[in-house]
C-alpha cells in the first residue's frame, strides 16, 4: 500500500527543556486504521498537533500525501481532518453554519449534499439549525466530528474521540469510521479505551516518554507479545505432575484436578496441541480445556510498565 503520511525524525522540545517527542519515525498507509497508544503525557497530542500544523516541530519533517507540511502547509493541511479532545466550537452559531464555515476554510466549494450526508451519518440532521451551545455534550462531540469531515479529508485524526461520550455515540462513530475506511479515508486514532483499538485498528503504535516504542500489525503484535493461560480439567486426581510433562513447566492445581500453564510467544497453539497429545499418550483423561489469551490492553500495560 502507498504511504499517505510520512513522519521522519520528528522531535519537539519546549522552551522549558521538556522533550515531548524524540526522533519519531512513522509511515501511515493510505486507507488503514492506525491506533496510537500511550499513557498521559506520552506525546500523542503533540505528535498530532505537529502533523496538523498546530504545534511547531523542533526538528524533523512531516509529508502529507506528497506535500511537506512546513513548506506547503496549506495543501498538506487540506488533506487532514481533526477531531480534537476538547469541545472547542462557537457556541452561538448553528450546526450547519459551523460545517459551512469549516468547509469554506479549506477552500472547498459549497456542497449541501455532502454536508447533509455527514449530518445524517452522525444523527445530527434534525439539529442542523440549532445553536451549538444548546446541544448536549454528546451532540457537541458529534458536531466536532462533522466539522472535521466537512471538507472531505483523506486523513482523519481522532484524538480521544469517545472520551466521556455515551455508548450510542461510540457505536455510531465506529460504524462511521468503518464506512470512511471503506471509502479509502485513512484513520489515525488515540484512545484510552484500548479495547476499541483492538477491535478497530489494522496497526498499533505505542508511544511513551516521547519515544515510539513499536509499530506493528495488530495480529502479529498480539501473537508475538501476548500470552495464553491454559487450564486443563482432569477426570481423575493426580498426586504430581507426570514425568512426561516435567520439562513443559506445567503446574498442578492444589486439588490435583487440573493442570495449568502460561506461555508467551507465537507458538502457544502448537504447544497446547503437543501437550494434549502427550496427555492422551499417557492415558491421562481430561474433561475440559480452557484458554485465556492476552488482550491488547494487557500487552500495552506490560510494555509501558517496564519503563516505569
């Protein structure tokens, strides 16, 4: 796939000496959903701010669909839609006025049909003439998303888009994100709801203390760094782990009615199959096999926790 966003050796150091980003390198493919995960203060919002032209980088470069964000800011920024964390809108204009202004701000000709589609997708069509200040917090969040989509961007940044919003909006928004991805829009999101990233993202990036720790395809990451915990229920009590299993680091439950083990890495399934084969060959009967795999959140906590 072609690269739509290229970030090279990007750094940001503030006047007080705080290094928010440290030589970050990242390439985002056109049409993918990329989740950037990190604890508070890791550098996620700074990175987004630089790409969107809201923060000046100390070093490095950002190229958006072939346009250098510093040398050709206007064309680069036109490619991007941003849904920020904060609810920052003009409270006195109507929903439709806000969308028309956002579209015009990027030099786009009026397109009432497009704005109607965006508002209907976000269940805002019946609110189009209402002042933004009169809307609920969840509806205001929808307006931010609509504004970001008004100029038909090719890259959409979602910075903690579901923080503090209701379940209905979260569901509607992720359905909309999938539709946008199907149309070729590139989605880059940050979220504290890591299960959302696990469900939605094609690739995962983990950033901490301004450094990009890893970037990997989601399934490959979970196979490589995840672990599986297996409990095998036995039909008859054992007094000790059979000799044939001693090299496999298997534990026997205190009541002697279950064997357990935990393994990290990519060959978890192969090891489980080999273990069951040994049990059968040893005449050890079992009545259940329960396995629990790591979630993306488990992996994230383990990665970041090592640096604390």
